[in-house]
C-alpha cells in the first residue's frame, strides 16, 4: 500500500486541507477614519439629552482621532521622502560610472596606460622606513618604493605605472630601470592588475600597513533593499559605504 504522505502531485484531498482554506468570513476589523467619524456622529445623535456626553470625553476622542490620522499622514510622508531620497542617491551615483573610487580593503587595482591608480594608506603613529611594494598579476615584484617617514593618518598616492605622487609630492624613482621610446619618453609597466603592499617599522618591528586601492565603476544598480550598488570590473559589487574616496574621472 502506498504511503499517502509521500504521494507526489496534487492530492484529491487537498481541497479539504485546512491550510488551503481561505477564511471567507474574515473581515477587516481595523477601524478606519470614515468609520470612526460615523461612529462618533451616531454616538452624538443618539446620546441621552438629559445626560449628554461629557465634554472632556468628547475632546479626548477627537484628540485620539487627530493623533491616529497624523501618524498615518506622517508615515506616508516619510515613505515618500525615503523614495525621493533613494532616487536622488541613485541619480548622483550614476555620475560615478566610468570614474574611479577608492574602495575600503581593496589591495589590487588595474593599471591602464593613460589612467591612474589611486591609493589610500592608513599610517599609524610613529611609523618609519615605509616601503610600498608593487607586484604584477604573476606575483613578481616590479617596484619597491621607499616612502621614508610619512605622517600618521590617511596618506594618498597616485601611480601611472612609472611616476608616483604621495600627498601631492612626486617620489624619487630610479628611472634608469625603465625603457624609453624613440622620443626618450619612459615606457611604464605593462597594463594589467597589480597588488600593493605597505610595510613600515613601528616600534622597531616591521608591520604590514592597511592600504586601499581604486577601481573603475562600470555601472550602478539599485539593490533589493533599496541600497545603491556600484558594479566594478570582475563582477565585484560594493555599496556607497565601501567608498573611501571619489577620484578624478578616468
């Protein structure tokens, strides 16, 4: 005999399943604004003329009605404001498409000739002998840039594949190791993905320092929860909370 609990498909007894029944007798028990007014007017019309409703009680009912209506109107207004704010954010975020943002915790970036890689380093107090190490996609070190002693806090830099600018000041680079074109211009490192690491001496001990790198914004979408999402190369998706800095457009 087949186990009725394991029979697939629609059951002939399904129509009698309590879970499938709809409460045809259910009514909206919520007292709306019109119903409240009708009830109050009926109460006034049918009150005992020899024992009329107390004024204080009547005023209390009106105050209750006013409060409920005010809360409903405020809720509706807040929903409209929230929708308008989200739309405004999305419109502003579209201006980032094709531009560059520095992303919290991102330690890789893509170098394209004619563009810049932006970075932000969180330097601890008392750090000295700072070195910025740049590796290509194969993990080979292509640059060890000596940055010396940097101020504590956020330190920003830009890199074009050859030249580096830290806090607005060009860093001394050994340009002799770069090839040049027929006009004598330096040929930067190959295009592609690069990873960046920062090391510094803190209290006599070498430590890895937090770094955050830039990425291009390919597109902007609105998430299921209403949040603004930035779509980056490689399928990476971040929110505006992940953006530490908005950089110059590519």
